[in-house]
C-alpha cells in the first residue's frame, strides 16, 4: 500500500469509491494493488474519497458518500489548498460542511494529498470514542449533544 493511502486509512478495504478525481491523482489510484476503484458511490461503502472545487460538487459528493456509507465508513473530502496555483476552491476546511453535519458526521482529521490538495476525514459522531471540542465547533446534532458542558 502506498504511503498516501496509509495516511488515508485505506486499511483492508478492497472496494473504494473515488469521485471527481483529477487526472494528476490517477497514478495514485493505479498503484492500488487488489483494490477495486468505483467512480460512483454504491452501498455498502466502507471507504470513500471525493474531490471537490465548487460548493455544488462538494455537496453532491457528500450526499452520495453519506447515502452509500455503512457503519464506521472512512470518508474523505479533498479540496484545493489555499496555496494551490492550479485550483481555487469556493470553500475551505473551516466552512460549509452542513450536508455532512446533517448526516451525523464530524471532521476528525486532515491530511495533505499533494501540493494542490488537502483532505478532511469525516466520521459518524456515534463512532467517535472521545469527541473533544467546543460545542460550537461541532457540525452535527449528535456532535453538539456530546460536547455540551
């Protein structure tokens, strides 16, 4: 397994959904040995990665991944870094994740994919063992309920 997919917690998943991947990411997908890469999210989904530049792309990808995700699925949304010279995003790490929040997900980890892309992992709040953040920082009703002091 490549270091990138180790960072992305691919683990033992052998069926992954990758949505809207840029051409520059295709070699990373080709390097996955023994893994079926789906270009649409189909249930049951244990691992999903979506790339988005616009709010519409992000919201559509989030809705598709959430609908297909099963249990404690590993879901990542990749978006252009603020320093990217190739892409300009309509959103960033700190804003606009309402679709995932409404589905019960919370952001739990951020990784760099390459010079242009970062990815934010989302996990169902019910599966997060210890949710420690200010209640106003939680994006899901479940997260807000668990962080009340």
